[in-house]
């Protein structure tokens, strides 16, 4: 079980303040039915003001729809009310799950588990400190969205929240101490087993996305069996770097799945694609290819694709 240790050089009082700030972030998200109504901006009809609590908005932007960070709590008129768990506890739970998965695949020794756990604890503390620092600017702040200054403050809060949301999404990903520790802690055989496991998961996920997309392409283009098989083969040759560990919730959305396939379709050799279809079909297929160009960067930003590792000097 992950247990956070004191931050070197950080006074105990400051550490407790940090924890309280983050627990407060979670508490704001805990919503009963009546609080859902209260979460809407308050409109003062007499003054014409539109009051909005930035603290709550920050929390909702950072943690909503993040796997492992917000949990179903209750149902109200068909809408799921979510509650935000303790931020540190949620991060520790994700770390425990990641370590358990690694142990199943790689067979970690006790010393390896300790080293990786320490790296994860450091990542959690760094993330908590960064988010707590950003959030502290909006504690107790209520702005009037009908006022230009209030709207500007709201926009700044949203920018900070989006950056913090990205920080949460990439907690143990490329650039984290955990990822760096993996490269030094695992032996060659373990690295091979881990890579093989990820490749198998990624290939299975990619195949399911391709098969789903082929149904839509077949209906739109009127493909025969040999044409459909040819396009499917070309797509399956180019497995993208899908994130298979702690994948984002966006991956479940149909338009995101379509964007993934179109992004890879745009990277397939156009001569081979054109040879598989008629001129009429090619004109229609070209529109999908055009849509896919430039999507890879967006998919990396969303956390659907793993970002390429930065070269080490």
C-alpha cells in the first residue's frame, strides 16, 4: 500500500496545509442531490449578477471524468452525481493498481517494488504540490460572469484547471520519476515481458477499433470483401501508440475512436490505399484521410496516444 512520506525540506505544518488543501478539493466535489443544484451559477435577478465560485469550477474541471479520480455516487433524474475522493488517496490507489499489474507481468522483487513505490510517492507529492498551488489562487473566490473582470478571472481559472487536469492525466506517464525508475530498476528480461504485454494489449485494442471503423467505411463506400480486407490489412500494419495503462475516459467516445482510425489512415501509403478502391470510392475515402491529418498531436494531448519519449542528452 502506498503511504506518503514527508517531503524533504518541507515543514510538517506546510505539508499538513497542502494535504488539507487537496482534501478540500475533493470535498467540494462531494455532491448530494441538493448540492448538484447549488453547483449551478447563482443568478441574482435584481442585480443582474451571475455569481460563480471559482474553487468549485476548478475542481470539476480538473477531476471530472478522470478514471479513478471521481466515482459514481447517486442517480438523480438520469444524471450521475459524482463525488471526488481524497486526492492523495486516489493517487495512491492508482499507484497500487499500477504496481500490482507490474508484479503480475514482471514478477518484481521486494527491492524493486520499494524503488518503484518511492518514485511513485515522489510523483504524487509533486503533482499534489503543483495542483494545490494553482488551486489556492481561487479558494473562496466568487466572480460575477456578467462583469468583464469576473469573466477574465474565470478564464484564468479555467486555464490553470486545464493545465492541472493534464498533470493528473500524466501522473505516472512519460517524464515521471516512475517511468525513469522503470528503466533502471527492471532487468532486461522484465523489460521484454512488460513490452510484450503492452504490445499485445495495444494490438488487441487497435484491432477492435479497426473492425468497428470498417463497418462504417464499408457502409459509406460500398466496399466488396477484397477491398475491405485490403484496407483492414493496411490499417493493422500500423498499430498506433495507444495508451493501454490507465487509458483516458475519452477513449470510450465514438468520435475519439473514429479520430484514431482516421489519424492512422492518413499515415498509410496513399498509393496502396488508392490501388484497393475505385476512383469513386477513393474520392470519398480521401475526405476521411484529410480529416485524419494532424490528429495525432491532438490525440497525444488528450492522452489517447502515448507521447514519444524525449531524447536524453
